[in-house]
């Protein structure tokens, strides 16, 4: 593509060859705010080998960036591509790539993550919100009794019973970052999804999922609900 320009690059042992490889991220810059479209990821193997170029599932957005590190049980490093959507929900696009049998393949995408981690968010009596994780069947409860009187009175009778059935919702993946939790040089992936009540800005907390490579895929190994604090 004639309008492609270099966004960023990184070096690491990606293909399994002795020498390090260079990973390039290119795209067409649309605005001075850092928005790119037609983003492409390419890996340059050792001298004499052909370059591998792929188009990410989400190929446009802001501030595209790369991270190289071991995220699987392979002896090589994998590639984490991160792109900000720029929307009001602070949604991010993330893809993980790695070499298997000499070929670069996609190990995880944002769409796969969002399909795997979904939630039911229900308002309950006595000023509580129930979050059910459909991925593992776990239940979490959020105490909203510290919310403003106007907020609570719109939902509850004075005895704490609900005026009507009300549901909240969980946003798509907003943040995915690598963390060497075990200190062994292998990175887990930690993902954040915001839990909201009546509307998008009515934030109640975050579902925080830790994924580690198991049996050929990124599997859920830990899940927490991060609750927003209220004034004591």
C-alpha cells in the first residue's frame, strides 16, 4: 500500500531462529490525533527469509503499539498488538500472535475475548447489584447503598424493595495488559471490563480476568470484581 508508514517496531525472538526478528507495525495516518487505518503487522525473519505480513481483525484506531514477550509455553516470544478505539467507552482492540510450525497465527482476538467473557448484571433488593459471570458461573454482589438519595429513590421504595426489575450491563474489553505474575518470565494477560448500572457513565466496578496459556489456548485462571469506593 503506497500510503503505509511506519508506526512502531520491536525486536525479539519471535520465529524461533537464532537471530532476533524485527516486528513492524505500519498504517495510513488519517489525523494528527494519531488515528491510523489499514494497519498491518509484519515480521522480518533472518536475512534471506520472506517477510510475513498480516492484517489484524481490527485494523484502525488510535495509538497502535506492540509488546513482545513469552505468553505461551513455546520457547519463543509472542506479539501483543494493542489499539485504542477512541470511543467514549474506552474500548480497546487487542490481538495476540505467535509462530507455530514456522507460520504466524492468531492466538487471541478482542472478539474472542468478548464472546468468552459475558455477564448478567441485575439490580437486587436492599441496594445491591448482582453480577453473574457466565464463563464460570460465579456470582458477585455490589453494595450501592452509598449512592445518592436521588439515584436510589429512582430505583427503590423506602423499604429497599425494587420499584421495577432493572438490569445493568458489562462493556467489552477496555484494557488487556501482560504481567509476569509468577516471576518466571512468562506473561499472563489481565483484562478489564467495566460494569455499569443505568447508563454507560454509571460505573459500578470492573471485572478483572487473568488469562494464562493452558492446553493450547488462553484460559481463565483468576477472576475478581474491582469495586469503586465511596466516601467513608
